[in-house]
């Protein structure tokens, strides 16, 4: 007997057993997996051997190793502030939402009928934001505060009436990380960011927009009403980054005229996590709603006239508008927005106000005590943050650290202290002691009886907050628990069935991978804590970078971008800066194949590049002749080619090496979109076959859950020559310019998920995962090919890790559309495959390696049954309009009413007998998209609106 722990994780992660794999291979005409792969992956790129054939370790061992690293992090009391605060995540939200696969394994709610639960939670988030900011339209989250401010900047540029202005004014009292990201984002667009004191500004003529921080980074609370009027008088727009907790007590930006409010929802129950992930928010006036970045949940109706939620205004997004899109944001921060929204649901208006009042009062007590001790507190007004003048900041910080306290380092003579929901009286006394020298300490109790509000009287909020029913009901734990369960039950996530979404790679998010993210050693660190305290992170990050270099063949990795779109941006900026560094700043053309994901062209234009579209040939490959012609035509101005590999058509293109060589010969750089890395890890490496830079989606290939539409991590890998042009950060990174995220390591607290995955799989397991992902896709393609033509395949008739089913013919044949099939799948308990990307009217299926043969067969059975139903519509055994496909999905209520359809109830909801044992009931019928966009409603109606009815 072998008493060493055996690694069984690879078998837990990969769905089909070895014998099932053999069976599937046989049906494809192969006896060995290697032989199948040999016929799919071009020789020219194969066997790169960058990933060592190592074994993984057991779940227990990986957890123990990671725990040892985590314990190198030191958790000090954080009073750094700067947009990041300690917070109590309510236990029922932690357990029933953050740690619940029903919430974290869900996909972005593009299929509204199976997403009503998370859509409702997001709708609550929008309501919360809209209410606290007093601006009627809010989106469903952005990536972080700094990038939200950058989105606000370009938003102001689009909408300002001061059309010729090229300057954006940013208050010097914005958080430094925000100013850094603004500078990065402004440069390629020819925008000049002017940083200054807003109260010294005499006129706004030169500016299209203004950014303020409320309360200011220093803690001060200013009245901006007059300033807003001045800015408006020249047609400039005013954006304000506002603290949500402070807004429960302060007059809202919308009440003093701001056009846009942005900020972070972190302190609403989301741990700091060394920088993220957290939800940022964006709210604006009704007139500007069509220009808002990010996703918006809107209210519409379903087929039966029942209210139903859905993602609204998608026509302004990248997949439609390409390089003219309002933003490149795709994956956002849904899970974190939902935590923040539930924090507000649980505490309610009174509870939130109490938290805010307590934070403010304890800050006032601290300030009063400091003044008694003769300390120079500079702000006359504040909510939770004090700026203090000292003679020797360095010594003070040193003494503070001896007490395991971090203060904000402003400069040699100034320190900042921020308090929060978790601050206890004892901590205030310890803070006093730091400044007391030999004086006796003030009495907390005495001061607490004396202090009054330090907010300017004219800025106190008079309007009610959160009057909507949802914020006034679920205040007991029992009620909240049931509400979360009720919402989760409406949704279809990976905990119910496979989600075969091409390009999105919905694979297992293993429990062992998820455990570490809520360890306090990872979750409680402030992103700007001194690096000595983050040695666990430093070590984990270094190892992860090494792992990802080995998986991709690149020389260096930046983990800062917090979604794929942001990785694309960081990658294209690296290319841009590289060209500039060589005196070739004129290179601004970005070639992008027709079939590219919408984020690619949207990102290229953010990076100041001009998009030139390259055609695809009949087989779905890049049209090499067209590419050659365009590369030649633009040779001296060619900046980059952006391609996805394997292609978005799900094929390993043979010409990829030739294509990369061609671009290099013209002086361009090759950006390989790594969203399809799940077909390549261990089999071939983009850094080896011609890529100069790629992003990875750790939330696709590397097991971070999609969270219902975020969080994500979009690191970039680069070849050595681009290393110097990767994102920098003023904190913890050797380069201070070029930050693309607020925090130096982006969404650091979810990196342990990927670390665990790679450590448990080892090089061998990862290679096997890619191989089985390809096997699963080919098995499905083969089994479905008689019923649904597979649109593209390689020269041996095989696909990569996904396949496009061409259902366009049915429309002419019998009127059945891709939508009908997608919605009918819901009646079978499945999430639809990716719809209409990359080819309109088709379905793209990606099973991933995590799905067992049993589950693949269930999906195949559903698809074949649907094909049968289509055939029945074609030969008129089913009515052309009143049939199970057109009416899908069917909801329970409909069965209870009068049944008028020419097919049976049984046919409607139990089309396969196996469904009798396991049936998913959607909460609403097919949602009307057009109605929702025409009658846009983005927040819960207030109770008074109900009363009016
Ligand atoms: C998912 C995806 C992206 C965008 O990634 P996000 O993380 O959603 O920003 C880009 N390209 C392709 C091909 C994708 O599938």
C-alpha cells in the first residue's frame, strides 16, 4: 500500500473517464487521443514543450502549500483609506452568495429567462446606486474606481457641448491611483489631463469635463454646486467619484448638479483583497443613458406580459458597434455588485445610515482627541478621513507599524487616517497613543458625549434613501437567507447543468480552488499596505507568473488587467509604446479579422489605433491574400494584428505562423487574443508560434468563476522586447507610469484560484485538460453533425475545442430561428450555447473538459430532440407559429391556465422522459427585447410609485 497522498484532482476536474475517452475516440475513428490531436493541431506549432510534464499535487497538499504562503501576509489595522476600507461581510452573504456556486458559477445574464435571480440582484444594485447618487440611470457595475473615472472622462468627451476642448480637468484631490489611470487612458486619445485645485480655477473654457472626488482624497467635504454651474456654462460635464457610505449622510451628486457619479462599492461588504475584485459603479442623467459604458439591467415584459428583467441597450456595446462602441468592457464585476447590493438589502436604509453615522462619529472623536493632543488636523470638514500634518512622517509610520497599524503615507509631513465600519474605540485610543508622546490620553467616552457632526450643514442629506420595498424587508437573517435562495433558484448556473458557451469556457470552478479566496490572509490586505506585509502575495504572484509563462511561452506576465478587455488594452498599449520607443510612433493601424470578438476593435480604438478589417475565407480562416494586401498597403503604419487562436471559428488555422511572420516583416506586432487558450495549454504556446503579446482570461481557461458576469482577471503575457512596456503602478511596481487598474495586481484576491488549479493539475494534467476539451468538442460535433451542419472545421474535418452549429437554414425551411432553439433548450434545462458569435444566426458549442460523457449525452439528446421538433414544423406536423420552439421557454404558470396550444403540456415541458426526474422551471417566458429598450426602466420603482398605481 502506498501511503503517500495520491493526486486525484485531475480525475475530479476532467469529466470523461479514461474508458469513456476511449469510447468517444472510437466513435471519431481514433484509438489514441494523441492521434486525434495530431490531426487537429498544425505540425508547425505543436510540441512546444514549454510546459514541463510535471505531476500536480493533491487538493489537500495544494491547500497546505498555499496556506503556508498566505501566512507570510501580515494583516495590520488598515487606516490607509484611499478608496479601500475594511468591512464586515455579513456571514449570510458570505455563505449564501459569495461561497455559493449557484451565484458564482453563473454566466453573464445574456439569456434573461434563466437569469432572473441575478438580474434582480443587479437591478437592486442599480437602484441602490441611483438612489444614493440621485442620478436616475445606473449601470450594473464597472471594473474598479479608477477605470470607472477613466470611462467617465471619455463619456464626458463624447457628450460635452464644449466640442473643441481637448482638456479634462481632474481635481488634485482625486485618489492618486485614479489620476494615474486617467493619464494612461488619456494619452492615446490625445486628451490632456490637467490636474489642479478646482477652487483655484477661474474658468472652464478649455475643458470638456471635470472630475471631482467627494469627499476629497484628503477627507475634506466641499460644496461644488457653484463650480458645477460654472462648468455647465461652457458646456463641460462634471463627473464625481463619490463614496457610497458617505452619501447616506451627504447631499447626493445628482442633487448638486453633477452629470456623472462613479466610485467603488467595495466598502459595502466586499473585502479589500489586496486590491480587488470589487464593483465600481457608474450613474448618470437620463439624457445620457445611451452613451453609458458597461451593462445595464432593464425591466421589460415576457411573452405572457409578465414583468421580466434583461440586459438593456446592448446595441451600444462592442459586439454591435465594434470600434465605435461606448466602451470595451465585457466582463464586469457582477458577483461583487451583488454582494454590495445584498449588503444594502440586509442593512436597509436605517442600518446603512447607522453604519455611516457611527463611522463619522468615531472619526470625529479621533479628530477631537488628536486636537487635544496638539496634533494638527488639517481638514475642517470630513466624513471618515483626516489629513494630519506632522514633523516626521517616517518615524510615525514606523511607530504605527510596531503597533500593527498602517496609516496613509502622503508625504514627509502629512499622513492620512481613515476609519471604517470595523473601527472599535480601543483602536482610536491606540491611534491617539501614537501621537501622545508623554501626554495623557483623552477619554473616548467623554469625547463621544461631546462631538457633533463635522459635515458642512448645507451638504447634509435631507432626501430619504432606499425607500424601495426590497431594501425594507430582508433584515432578519432568515428573510435574507430565503431571499438569496429564492433568487438563486430562478437561475441556471453550472451547479445545475453544463453551460456550453463557445469562447467563454464555462468549466469547473473547483471548491478547493475557491476556498483560499476568503482566507483572511488574502482577503484582508489593503492594496497599498507596505510590501513587506504582503510577502505571501508576492510569493504567490511570482509563482503564478512563472506558471503562466510556462503555459503560454511568453517571457513576462502582468496580472494587473482585471478583465480580458483590459488585458487587450494593456497589450495594445505595450505595442504602441514599443513603436514609440523605436521612433515609429506613426504606426497606428491595427488589422483585425472580421470574425474578431467585439472587444478587439473597441480596444484598438481606445489605444488610439485605426482598425482595418481583414476578411475571412469560406473556411472561416483569415484570408491570407487580403491580409497580405492590407499589410503591404499599410506597411509603414502597421502597428499590430489582433487575432484569436484557435480562431473564433473554433479551428486551428494552419497559416498562423506564416501570418505572424508576415506582420513582423512589415514591422508590426502580433496580438493573440488568448480567450481560446483552453484549447492550447500544454499543446502549443502563442509565445512560441509568433505572438508578441496575449491576454489570458483567467475566468475562462484558468478556473476563476464567471460570477454571473465578473469578476475576471485578464493578465497579459509578453515577449521580452515588450516587457518594459507592461502596466506600471506607483505602488509596488518598478514602473510608475502606465497603470491600467487602480490596484497594482488588479484583482489579486482571486489569483489563488488559478494558482490552485495549476498546482493541482501539474503540466501533465493541464495538457490532458486541453486534450479532453478538444475531444469533447469533436465528439459533440460528430454526434450532432447529421442534425446540425458544423460550419467550420479543419482539413481533416475536425474542430478545436468548440464548434459552430449552423442553424441558419431552418429559418428559410420552416421559420425556426437561432433564438427559438436557444430558448427551447431552456425547457430541457440547458443554457444556450453562444448565440450569433462569431457568425450571426449560429450556435457555438464549447463543452470544456469538465463535462462528463453523461452530461454530453444529455445535451446531445436535447439537441437531437429539438432537431426532431424542427423537422415536425417543417413537415407541418407542428404548427408553424404555435409550436414548442416558438413558445419556448414554457413556464409553470402557463400550464395551470387554460391550455390553448395545438401540442400537449407534456410536449411543452417534458419533451424527454428524463426531465421528469430533474426539471428546471424558468421564472419567466421569452423576454421582449424591443419593448424593454423602448421603455427603459433601470431601477426599482419606489414605494410611492406602487402607491400611485
Ligand atoms: C471573453 C472574450 C474576450 C473579452 O474578455 P472579458 O474578460 O470578458 O473582458 C475577448 N475576446 C474573446 C475571443 C473572448 O471570448
